């Protein structure tokens, strides 16, 4: 009986149909998984496809038993005489399909194995590229922004949050999708037991996901990657998040959240994502260190317009310059008009007002505006770090500087957020201004440990080296930071290069300054001659420069700290534009001039010394005087 059944199953090609079904079904499941990822379909899509294939299998077997393909079409098997049956031909065709399918399966398996190759192979490939100097991220390349010693972190809980993709219909919500990722990153960064790559480091890979998650993780020195997407349409929002183990390039967790577009729902989704991440990572980590559980956050504004404007202004603030800063200020002002009780909006406005003077904006009393906004932010939420950092920066930057007050504000800011690199940078700058280079160096080093790609901190470390007379070290650090995308201090380095006899580098530094500051355009040759020509007539050339400036710009201030030093017009140097130039060592004439002491007094630095003590390079002289090396 059993032999007869098996014979009939073979005659009706049931086994061959089952084989074809298995091969084709496996291929379809791979396609379903690929479509789920590439099209950001719900995470149940591939599971549903698998279930449908399994349910359909017995149906396919029943159909294969009951029907036969003939030249006249499909007929019931019983209606076809055994001598007229085409099952033999059909069987051979099915054999070809099975063989072809197995070849395709093998190809897919090999491709997937290559695609998810171990991290070590990628590291070896990168090392080979670096040796041949062909990798665009290798040392010596302008695009090099990661450490050459980067390696995958396999022992600790470490994660990077990549910018979320903007899948909105008009592709105009990049600031919003970036904001979602940054909000999640900020929550994770405050959890003890978890190492989180900084925003600057992670966001440099925006739009570069095609290079592969393992490669990105290798560069960021993390084990896990969170990526996702945001789609806004009308009053609805879809947020998809995927947690990936870079060691295997496999998804650990994925979920799609469809919500009505409200700030409460947005914060709730962010909390759900962070909770899921902590649960996933905690289940994989061994050892005494545990990841702290995230606390449930309440939306700090119920006004959706205010929140969206805030994300837009914050995104621009990270890339601020003298062109977009007025727009940033205007947008933050719209934030607090939309919701006067939104503390982070006031903090952002305080920061935008506070940096305006450093970009030479003088049309409003920005320090007063910044202080008022900072006080308002603290009154609404005293736990925020940023407003204290801004108030500290304002205190050290006002005339005269109140450094005692500034350092108190900086301490309050860093106490609330020890990883606030802006607070560390600004406090470090205040230490430089007051001459305490060791303390400044410590803050800038800590800043770089937290965020290796926040390049203002190594730029300031390079300045410290120059101020200490360690010119070679300072220039080496400056050039390294410059190669990684750093900007700033071009005129100071032009002076330094010229003093060191490197006229070519001095000209290049001037050219870089001209690109950043439109008010220098057309004056490069005069500045270059001032730096390199021993016969340069500083008095007459300075007068010509000032006349030329006012003819073009009207009564605007003609002198920055650097240009006044270049022309040896020391009386025109104002400490507000350069609050550490009194430490420059490239002009011995300036160091001996009364204007150096004038600047130190006007900046409030001497008052700070009398209250808290002098730095190693300075000492008091009598009751009301001092001298410095």
C-alpha cells in the first residue's frame, strides 16, 4: 500500500513540486526581507510573507495531486489516461527549475556571506588603503575625520545613532528627522554604563549608509548602530528605528511607530526606542557594569510649531556662520513667541544671541538679550546645562570681563551635563584669556575625549602651544586639525608662519582667512607684505588700509585684533574681538607695549588675578601693576 502511494506521488511529481516550492519560497523570503529594509515596510512584513508561504504549501501539494498540466490546459489527473500523461515531461521541466533555483540560492548565500563579512576584513582592507593612501578617510586626506587607531568596541555597551532618513513626500523635513535622532542620542548619552558616539562624529556619516554599517561602526569605535527614518504626512508621522549589531551586520531589533503628529507622541516614541535599545543591549552584556534604565520624559512643549521651529533653529546653529546667524536668531525668536514657556527654546535663543558679537554683529545689545533669555530658560528649567554655559560665556566676554562670575556659571553648566563640549570649550577659552594654560589644556582634552570631531577644542590647544612658545607643536596640531576640517585662527597662524619664515604657508593662511571673511577681500597683498616685507611702512600703510576700508564699509570698525597687530596699530586692538591676543609671542614689540597691559586690564583679567592669584608667567608689581613674560 505504501509503495503504491509513493509510486503515485512520484508519478504525479509531488516531490518535485515540493522541491520547487521550497526553493522558490526561500528566494521569496529573502526578497521580502530585502524589501522590508529598503522600503521601510513594517517589521512584520517578512514574517507575514513567510506565514503565507507555509500556509500555501499544503494547498500547492493538493493542487499538484489533483491536477495535471497538458497541452490542452489544466485537467484533473483522473481525466487523463495513463498513456496520455505528460507528467514525465513536466517532471524534467521541474528538475531544471530545481537545479536553476539551487544555483540561484547558492549565489545568494555566497553574496550574503560577502556582504556581512567580519569587521576584521574591513579593517584589513582599510589598512591596505591607508598604506597606499587611497582611502579618502586615511591619514593625510582632507576628509580624514576619524582616528587611524579606531577599532570595533566588542567588550562594552557602545552605540552610535546615525541621522534618520527623511522619507517625507517633499524631502524637506531633514531638520526634523535629524532632530529625532539627536533627541534619542542625547537621552542615551546621559545613561551610565553606555558609551555613545557624539553627534558630531555620528552625523558626519549622514547620507553615507551605503558604505556599510560595519565600516561606520569601525570608524566610530562602537559595537551597535541605531538607524531609522521619519515620514511626515499631514497630521501623521511614521518613525522607524533599527538596532544593528555591527559585528554581524544583522538587525537585533526593529520597529515602526505610526502616530498622530503631536509633541507628546513624538516624545513617547523616543522613550520607547531608548527603552528597547537598553533592553536589547542589557541582555547581551556580561560583567558588573549595567546600563541605567532611561526615565520617562515629558514633552517640554505641547506646541508642535514651537518644537519644529526649535529643531530647525538648532540644526542651523550647529553650522552657524555670519550669513545664517540672523536667520537662526529670528527662528529661535519665533520659537519663544509660539511657546513662551519652552525652556530649551529660550536656551537656544540665549546661545544664538550670545555668539553674535563674536561674529561682529553690533546692531543690538546682544549680551543683554542673551542674558535675559538665559535667565528665562533657567527660571523655566533649572536643570538645563546650556543657559549656564551661555551666561558664563557672556560674563567673560562683556566689558570688562567678570571671570569670577563666569567660572561659577561654567561649573554649574558642567555639573548638570559633564559632557557639554560647548561649556568645556568656553571655560577653556576663559582659562586661556586669564593665562591658566594647564587648566585650559585639561578642558580642551576632556572636550576631545567626549567628542573627537568637535574640532574647536584641538584648535584652541594649538593656540595654547603657540602662546607657550612651543611653535612647532602648535603648528603641527593646527595643521592636523585643519586636515580634519577644522577652521579658525587663520590670521594668527598667518602671523606665526611669517614669523617662522614660512612665507608660502603664511600666504595660504591668509587665503583661507579671505575665504571666511568677506571684509578682507582685496587686501591680501597689503597684509602679506606687512608680514613679509622688512621695508614695509606700517604707519602709512595702516592709514591707507583704514581709508580704503571706510570708503567701502562706511564707519564700520576697520580693525580686528589680528589686522591691527599685523599693521602694528596696537592702540586699535580691542580685547572684545580677540580675548587672548595678549599672549601671542610672535611680536616682541607688542609684548613690551603699554597696549598689552591695557588690553589685560580692560578685559577684567587683572582684576581676576588680584582676587584669585596670578598665572605662572605673570606676577604682581606693587599694589596696582603687573608684568608678564
